[in-house]
């Protein structure tokens, strides 16, 4: 089923897509999300809104999506299975569609252990692949998980995440295949710093013909400093930061490291663009949204196509 | 077995603070095997309480008993003759034992001396690890004999999340990634190809705790 998603249309036209993300505020101020939105105007085809990322409480993804929608964006609501059981999930899927949200990213979510409420009980009633199936069933069969019919189907473009750098490496392309079989239509990957390993994963994906069944958007995050690079390398599970990135950042004076990080990011995008099967880029400038325009500009991704 | 751990002595002392005559009841079942609530631990705890009370200048009378099992009415009833002589029962069985005490001796408070933790087994002397969450619908035949519900921190049923790194779980570098273990085992069994790609449907949790307190009735065994 075709949706109203601008992202879907851009991809359908064969354009190289650009998405970015907004992290919601730690408070009830809608202007904070509007400010982030302003920085992304005209730069992206769609914008993700994270769902209590790293298990830290923030404004709900769906509410922020609506705020961004009112600003003219095509938001991607992120939904994790950590905090919601199948009842809440299906309810939120209907709510998102009713509010005119066209895209959903299905995730299991970071475990609450590292968030601001490690004492919380988690849910994990279903996993990310089962969430993809849930959205697909509701949309394509018009049925709840119970099998009962729903009155109006939620027309959502279904996305999922992939981490080519997590272990065991040899099953990572297979896991993508599972997500595709479950109904994922677009994929946003973990931030890519190790291009060699990503390329290896991409080869497997292409060999399996998955790139023809799903649109893969390669994830990038600019490094602000060598400190951030070290942190990502050592502290974030499933993140692969090669030493050469750290060396390169170390090689420039402190005040120039951010600039260098942007340069690395732009070069990475240019390399990714050349790779078979990569259909777009997902720029995650964590609390650095003001740089997304510069990165997209530098990588020759602007202006975005009119749909 | 059910694996439990002693509560901190301070917590126990606070719990029994207002009593000067208690019945300390251990269990020879699981908690004896995991060295938390057997005969030895009863003696040990009793003497720790006595010493602490002595320093406070308030003596306490403790009767020490260790039952065959505290989860079985037949044994729980063995203290019927004298339980009433005490102000409280301090049980160092698992949570089941404490509750059986409470159910059988309604006028006497039953206090927990242990924190009951999980169903698991001993990996080596002094190390126990969780293996089962009693979901009520076992899938071990599909996952190489390794439980995804228990051993994956997110109870994922369709493969590892993106946080699996060097065989360890994103939650704790000391914890093995359950899915890494499952994959290795499926490969060793030659079942990886056939099992991994199959999408495991959404689980019916109604057989688990989510369905409410559970009960098994075996008509064939009832008298
Ligand atoms: S699948 Fe269920 S019953 Fe089997 S080991 Fe895991 S939790 Fe226990
Ligand atoms: S790292 Fe492994 S065990 Fe931990 S949550 Fe992810 S899949 Fe489960």
C-alpha cells in the first residue's frame, strides 16, 4: 500500500533521500522542538523523533511529531517496545495515523539500565520484528493482533533499524532479511564510522538482494570532538569507531575538532552515496542540529526535491 | 532450583525489633542447596541476631527449626505444637515458604529473612545464574536449549538487538548476550539455518505471570 509519506515518494522517485532526527526536550516546552525544527527546514525529506532514547524520559515522540508536522515536516515517529505492551502499541499506531503521521520506525529500544530511571519495570511484550509485523497487519489486513477488524487502517510507511556493527557480525544481514520479511520498507542504520565493515555488510545485503526490497538509509553522526569519539568507541555498545577517526581528530587543535568532524561526516556521506544499495542518508547530529544543513550542503544534497 | 540470598542483617534486626521471642525456620530444599536458608544458615543467623541483641542490651529468645520443605503443608504443620509460643516466625525459606507459614499460622506474623531472586543453578561453587522465568510455555526446543526470555535482557524472540558486542549484552559487560549463546548453540546443533530465519510470532504471555496468579490442578492426582 502506498502512503502519503514524503520519504516514500522521494525514494520511489529514485532520489537519494535525506533524513535527520530531533531529540525531544526534557520538559513541556513545545518551542524547544520548534527551534530544532527551524534548523532542519528545507534540509530533510523526513525527520525522526526519538522515543525516550537511551531510556531517558523526554517529551513523547508522537507529540513532537505533531508539532513538527504543523511546521510542514514529514515526521517519522519512533516507537520502542520497551515501554509499551501490544495494547498501548496498537493504540499509538492508530493515534499516529489519525494525526497525519506517515512514517514509523520500529525499535526494541535501549534497555532502561542506563537511563534516568533504571528502577523501572520494562515491558518487552513484543520485539522490534514483531512490531513491524504488527504495523503491517494493521495496515494491510486491517486487523488488530487479536484478529479483530479495525475501522480505518493506519497508512504508515514502515521503517526499522539495523546495526551492521553489532555482533555476531555474520548474522547481521540475516537479521535485516528478517526485518524485510516482516514488512520493513526502509532501514536506518547505526552511525557509520567504519566504512570498510559497512561495505562488507552492504555486500552481503546486495548479494541477498535485500537492497531491492528495502530502502537503506545509511546513518551518520558528526563527531564534535575527540572526546566524543572516544566515548562512542568505548562506552556505546554496538558502536564501531576505528582508531583512524580518533587519530584524525587528535591531529587538529581542539577548537578545530568540530570542523574536522563535519568534514569526516561529509566525506563519509560521499563514500556512502557511491555504494550500491544505499538509498539515502540519515544524519543524526546529536544535540547539534544546527550542523545538519552544513553537512547536507557540503555533501551536495541540497536543495531537496519538491514532491 | 529457587535461588535466594540473605537479607542484610540490619534489615532483619529492624524487622524483628519489637519481638523478644521468635521462631527461626529454615528449609532443607532449594535454599539449603544455595546456602541461604538451610540448617547451617539457621544457626548462623540465630547467633548473629543474638550477638546483635546482646550489644543492644536486649536479649532475645530464638528457637531454631529447619523443615524438610516449607512449600509443603505436611512439613509446615510440623511446628504446629509450639509455633503459638512465639511472637513471630522468621522464615529463611524462599518467598513461597514464608507465605505458606503465613497461611498456616494466621495469628503469627511471618517475616522474610531472604530475598528470593530467581530460578537458576550453580555455575561453580558460590556462583548461581538465572535460567528460567516460568513463562508457562517453554520454547527451549526452538532456541538451542537456551532461554531467550531469561537470558536476553529484553526477552527478544527474533535475534539479537543492536547492542550485542563481543558476546556481551549491552546492559552489562559482565552479562553474556543470550542471543549470541543461542546462535552459537544452534550452529553447533546444525539448526541455525532452519531456525534463525523463521520469524517467531508474538508470544502468548497469558501462561506467564501476566495472566494473573497461576495454579496447576492435576485431576489425576487429586483424591
Ligand atoms: S521458555 Fe519459558 S519455561 Fe522455558 S526456560 Fe524460558 S522462561 Fe522457562
Ligand atoms: S545484547 Fe543480547 S542479551 Fe542483551 S538485550 Fe541485546 S540481544 Fe538481548
